[in-house]
């Protein structure tokens, strides 16, 4: 008769529990990546993923994701499982979508004004550099 190795050692159980947790979190997060744009349904707003904390954490929730809806300044965290669609992958595709979104809406609130300012700096780096240099070398009259 063959001797069976002990398969339920504490180290082996801990390894399989950690692997099970990682697979569960990966399913919960789904295709979401930092910098990508996603939405839950075609009728919901598009949101940008700012951070993903996969955990495990000692308190609930054991993992969380930080998001911001496009055109808003409020940042929120949650641990809702993936359900939805990928609007734009991180990188150039997301930047193009974000720029088109920011430029197609009236800039009547702080979030869109700030986003347009960032776009201006990205699209006109020479002008921005000249303005920075001008501000650095500007002399202001003393109080008279």
C-alpha cells in the first residue's frame, strides 16, 4: 500500500484559500482596469476607474474600487460586482472618449471647466509652457 502525503496541512489550506479569494475578486472586478471607462447599462452614466484595491482587507468590504462619473467631481468607492460594458480601455482610447465627452457638453459646472482646462494644456503645450515662463519671470509692482 502506498503512503499518501498529507494534503490538508495548514500551509496548503492557506494557499488554496488565498487562491480561491484571488479568483473570486478577479470575477467581481471583471474587466475593469484603472484608467478605463465603463457603464452598467446603456442608460447609466459612464464612469472612470481611479483605483482598485484587491485586498484582502481585515474589515468589510474585503476589496473595493474607486470611481468617478464623467462630468462630476464626486469620487466614490464601492465593491459592486462587475456587471456592464466596457466603454473604453485605459490609454488613448479612454482619453479620446473622455475628451469628446468633456468638449461636447456645456461647461457650466466646476468639473467640466476643470476637465477643459486640462484638455487645453494637453492640446497646447507650447502656449502653456510660454505662460508658465511668463508667470515665473513676471514682476509685480510694489504697493504704492
